[in-house]
């Protein structure tokens, strides 16, 4: 099968100048089309600009004046015309006004027939939370004929669980419009955001196409790290890492991403063991799947490793990780393999150092096997209550 040319367009975006921003996008799309691109990715919020400031009222008012509904967006109408003219597909970010006037940091997949999908950013970064409502739908995966394309936006890429969703849904490529703010990094190293994009590609066996931006905006500069990554995690084009507009292209064998086989008789997706990953889905603040509670001094002991004096916050993180690893190891050796690790239920989940400061002498953890897992293993209901305990004690 012939390879598909993928393009990412790094644009110089100006806040509050949608006409100029759309013109810049049109120029980049034409350049990509001349290079044979079938898919062009443009940056996050590339019609409105990004830096709305840290005053919630003024920021929301400014963004609201630049937003439009997805079904009545000048930006999406322009992309449809460009897609039809150049016979390609555009994925890009735009400022969306939803029902009830709510604002969303959104991205759309647009071809000559119209808007194929709209995605609303689920993980909002920093001051975006003053303006936008987070989306609550998973990344869409759209079959475009030449390949299956998933969509997410910027900070979404930094959540491995989120990137896994389109991979499991059959995506060949994840298109990511971004605005990566510049941050200091060690000399000779790539910015962490670029590395995370490469890791997302490698750990899911998919292509990743990132369109970043350039040009300072209200004192904020950018990584300008647009790149296209192969399913092995290595860049096929970019990263640019220069404050200038650019169009990158790469010929991609998109069906290659459907073969998840690795060297050594391994398979990237088939080798997963999702039942063991439940602790990773717990919310560290709310304890939706469990939490910590105080116990009296005479509570039975297990592991007795309290935090060293003067370092409770750092110690609690290391100790909790250790407890989780040991419980998982024990569960694998048990014929009644536990499928979930959680702590005893309560309404909130304070940090462990808060327990020490409040005078707790020990904190107990209990590993519980769900009833459905117990039934599958032949256990009786009484067997489902506890498969293991560990206690952290104050030294």
C-alpha cells in the first residue's frame, strides 16, 4: 500500500485576530497540499489565540467574543473549503461556544464533506480552567479512508490512559493540535513535551502528529516543537524547536500501526494486564476507589515503615508505591489473584503526611478482591473481603 503524506503546520498565531490566523492556516494548508499531504494538523485554538490572561471575567469575555458554535464556525467553514479544494483532511483547534454559552477548547476533523468529528479538550492546563469547560467524551477515532485518525489536544497527550483509548479503538495516528508554553530544560536535552509525544507513540504503537505554534503572545513564548513521530517512537519529521512558522511532512505507512507485534514474541496491546492497573485509576485527592483512614495505636502490624522525621510528604509517596508493588507481587503468587487494590473506604483521601501531622500512629491498607473476580475463581463471598493488609507505622 502507498504511504500517506502527513503534515503538521506550525503557525504564528495572534490573539484576537481570527482573520489573520485563518489566512496563515490557509497558506500552510496550501503548502502542505503541494507536498502531497492527505492530512494537515494545525495548532490548538488557532483561530482565537490562547493567552486570555488570569482574570477570569475578562478572559472569559474575550474568549467568548472569539468563540462560535461548531455548526456555525467561520473557521470550520474555511477548513471545509480548503479540504475540498486540496482534497485532504484538516485537524485543528478552535474556540467553541457550546450550549448555555459554555466555552470549550475544541478540535475538529474536517474534510470536503464537512465536519467529521469535534473533540473537546478533557485535561485543561493552568489558566484554561478560568475560561473553558473540560470535555467529558473520549478522543474520537475517524476512519478517513487512508487511515484511522484519533484526536486530542495538547495536555491530553501527557495522560497515558487517555492516549491508550484511541489506540485501543484502532487509531493508526493521533493528531494533536497543541500550544506548548516554553519552559527551561537541561542543555542538550529535548523539551519534555517532545519526549512525551515520542513516548505516547512508542507505548501505543501509533503515529503521533503534533502541530505546535510560534510567536510570543502576551509575554508567553512557545516550545515550537511541531513533529511527526512513528509508532516506534522516533521522529519522522521535526521537532522544529525554532520560533518560526513551518510545515513538516512525512510519508507514513499508517496500516503499519495496526501490527502491535514486538520483538521476542510480544504484543504491545495483547500483553497488557488491565486487571492489575486499577490503582492507577484512583483519584489521589478524592479516593473514588478507596482512601486512607486513621487507626489506633494497637492496630495489627504489617509493614512497619513510617516516614523519617522531617520528610513526611516525600516518604509517603515512596512508601505508598512500595506497598502497591508488594501487594501486586503477593497477588500474583496467590491462586485467588486480586484484581483491585484499594484502601479502606471513607469520604475523602487526605495525603499521608496529613495523618502523621494529625497524630495518627498507623495507617492501614487493605487489598480487596471484587465479588465478580471471586466468583470467577470459585471463591465464596466470605473470601472476597480481604486478601492482604499492610500498615504504615510512625517511627
